[in-house]
C-alpha cells in the first residue's frame, strides 16, 4: 500500500496539467470539477494511507517509500523518497 504513496502527489499535478493545457477549451464548471476531484481523490488516498499507517504497531509507523535513485556516485546514493 505504501509503495503507491506517490499517487497523493501525482493526482493534483495531473489535474494542474489537464487544466493548464486543455482548460481553455473547457467550461469553468468542468475545470472546477477536475480541480476539486483530483484534490478530493488525493485527500481520500491520503486518509487511506493514514489509517493503514495507524493500524501498524507504534514502532513501525515510519515508512519510507523510495520513488527513484536521484544521485548515485560510487557508494554515495541519494534517493528521491517520501517519508510517511
């Protein structure tokens, strides 16, 4: 479940891109529905992550979700990750 935490960030970004590039051809009502919908979905997914985290024992409630390797130079490694 926690490996999908990137969706919380992706949904509002996707809504921004949709409204930015094709929002001029849509009505204000549809633009508002898209913006509200992606933020609401992101919130619901965040709540799901919260309750999944809350169900873990207290000592396991810190989860790091690695997104990708950002910098790798020899043994030096920096990851792009989300700390939940």
